[in-house]
C-alpha cells in the first residue's frame, strides 16, 4: 500500500461518524472525512497521531481523508475500504 504523501496531524475529535477535526504540525486545524462509520473504540482518542490523504477533487466538501491512526497497540488503518489491501501487503 502506498502511503506516500500523507499528512501527519493530531486528532482533536471525531464527530457525526463521518468527520474528524485534526491539528496539523503548524497549528492549523482542519476537518477531515472519516470513512469508517464504526465505533472505532481505541482509535479515536484525542491527541492521537493521525495521517490524512488529500484529494484534488473540486467536488469534495472535505478534501482530506483520515487514513491511519497510532493507537496504544500500534498503527491502525481507519479507511475500511483499504484495510484488506494493507493487511494483504503486510503478508507479502
């Protein structure tokens, strides 16, 4: 899985199932799309390191997508549509 170009930040909060506020290293706060609608227990702790992708699509309301999070147990893939590919590459 190619994760080049991801932007690192710190999670402020996740809300409304599909949105998360993230603080970037420079202090800028942005809202990112959260593609995982589950409870995400242990994966949405405020202050956690997160990685975002950026879309160039002009039709998206939120160009950033939350992809990864660092948890107390290690890295977790938040993007549920990509999770199987990530695990598959880990075994190759």
